[in-house]
């Protein structure tokens, strides 16, 4: 489909697709099995300037927007949804700095990220998942510093990231309005990491606890201002959710490609199973759903890049629809493969495992539907 990409965007798509096909896909199963962080791929992406795609030009990046990020994430996720997170989850950790950082913070951290330094976003806790306002991690002011204590859970890239954007409570009496966002560096005294989680999918990505014990964070590392932490988190998700959606589209496209290829080769009753109408209809529906998801994601990304202020609903729609499609298409791909699809020797069972997380992280799809419905009701009240 022609989505009217600029020449630069076509170059981004082609470059990331090349990396996915030549470098990521051949080793995806190995990293899934070993559950290792893909440092060789990170190096390749860094040398190819992929990490700088969405970073402002005056901070060493290419100056692209959410659409450029989505194009890159989709292409890389075709190779492996887990390995692509070294790039995509770094964007999640970086958006708070892009959106709320001071000029000094941007100049200090964004050029490093553009060159391949990994970042993480640390919001989730054991008792604060969908209820982000229930975080227990605290930051107590002490002169020109804040003392950070608490534990963040299920943090993508944790342990491998050098830069963390962290949301902590500076005033518990104010609820969500008492949260503040900070930039925390990995080598800060008191920063430790829990065990690497054993996961259903995205095993080529690290997921760990981040533990803060009496960490002294300088006041200049506050993002925005004190009390803006919840706003920083929600606005970040508005910008980052199309990235999750693009990851889902990349996974779905790979599943469709593998299913079409297999159906054309697999013979039953003396002919390729692609000649059977039942299989043809499955493949057609997979293609329809994947293309529809791509269109929704691209539209959402373009709306965000246009400067539109009210983006929560379109961002949530893109994330919800694309991730649901990824789960459906990968499940159907396994069905097309039959018994072979259930075996690790073939790629579709991994795609199905990788797809599931896109319905969960950065806000479950149930939370997304609440956001969408809430926006609809709010708009009605304005009329």
C-alpha cells in the first residue's frame, strides 16, 4: 500500500527492513531460546543511526516524529518483536526527556541515546500497574537532592539501560498529583536490579525489577516540575503507544508472510493447501486485519506529529486495535501451519507468544477501552 511516505521515510523503512531480514530474523530463535539481550544488534542499529530516528536534530538525531518511529519499529519487529524492544522501549524511556526535559537535560542525554545508549521507563510496581496513581516508590527532598526509595517491576531493558526515567511520589497526600518524574542514571549509588524475568514471549528483551535504596538524585534531574509525574507518564504513553501498535503490526505482518509461504508449499490431498478455500479465506482475513491495523497506526502517528493536543483516544485506538489484530493473526498463522505451527522449529509459535504482550504493556487493552470510552463521553458533554 502507498502511504505517501517521504523519501526519508522510505529510506528508514528500507534500512530497518534490511536489518530485520538480514541481521535479526536469522538469530531471533537463538535469542528467544537463550533469553539474552541482543547487544550485537544494538551495535548494528547504533552504527546505522537507527536510534536517532526520533531524536531532535539539535540533539544529534534525525528529527523524525512518532510516524518515523512507527515505521522503524514495525520493520524491526518483523524480524523479532523481542529484539526490536532494544530500540522501541528505549523510545519509551526517552519520550519523557523529549517532551518535558529542559534544554540542559536534552543536551546531556539525547545525544547519547541517539548514538545507541539504551533507556528505560520505570513506572510499574507490584501494586501499581493499570492503577499508575498507586505507586509506592518515594522521593524525599533533601536540600538540592531527592532521596529515592522503592522498587519498580517488569521494566523493559532494565539492567541493560544506562538511563531511566522514573516516577516516584514526592507528596503522598496529593495522590496522583504528588508524583514526580526523574532522570536516574544506572551508575547512581543505590540502584540495583532484580533477577531477569522468565517470560512467555519477547525473550530477546530484558525485563527486571529496578530497586532504589537511598539514591541521591540531583534536583536538576527532575522532569518538568515537582508534582507533574503523572502528567509526564500519561503524555508519554500517548506518544509511545503507536510504537507498541507498530510492533504489533510488524509481528502480524511476519505471521501473515510465513502463513502464505507455508500454505503455498504444504501439500495435502495432492495439492498445496493454499488452493483450499478455507485456507484462502483465513489468509485473506489475516491480510485485511493487518493492513487495517497498519492504516490505523499510521493515521494515529500522523495526527500526533501534526501537533494535535487531544491524542489520547487515537493513540489508545491504535494500540488496542493493532495488538488485538496481532494476537488474532498470529493465532491463525499457527492454525494454518497445523501441528508444525505448534513446534519451535517453525517461527509462528514464537510470533504468537511475542504478540500477547502487546495487549498488556503500556496499558492493558481493557484500560485503553476505558480511555476511549471516557473520551467519547467527555466529548458528548461538550456538545
